């Protein structure tokens, strides 16, 4: 079973993503703290990361850039899941190394479609 790490500070958004992933046969694991994502990756070894942008302390763009600059973590696909819906946001995510982008609110099909092409 493919393991997907969700990093989002919104409990409601996480519950929604967990539900969609579980119904589709994925194993979701969660952190609400962007400063602890590397620890979660070391422990959980996810196949893909769903990453919010707007988070306290360390935003998703920073996290993505750090992960993609790391020798071991850079191979893990990152899909940004954000309410930021401007083309400039999507462009900036790609510049930071994001492999996909899903705008909130999303349909289950949109979220799963972004995941399926990467894992």
C-alpha cells in the first residue's frame, strides 16, 4: 500500500484528505507541523507528500525547496495542495521543485488525479 504524508496545519483539510486517500486505498500519515516533516519522512518513508503552503513557522514553498535540495528526500514527489490559486503561485511552487499542484477546495478526483500520475 502506498504511503502518503500529509503536511497541513488545518485539521479539517487533513481529515478530508485522509478520507479521500483511505477510500482510494492509500495509507495516509499526517503531520501538522512543517518544522517536523523531515523527521516524519525518516520514520514513515512516504511514497508522496501532500504539502500545504500557508503554515506557521515554515511555509510549504520553503519546505518543498528544502526537500528537493536534500539528496535523500529529493526523489519523493511533492504535490502542493493550497488555497493559493494564482498562476504565479503554481509557477513559484514548480520553481521550488513541486511535482504537482492542487487548488483547495478540490474534488476527490482532482486530488487523486494529481497523485496517480506520480506514484
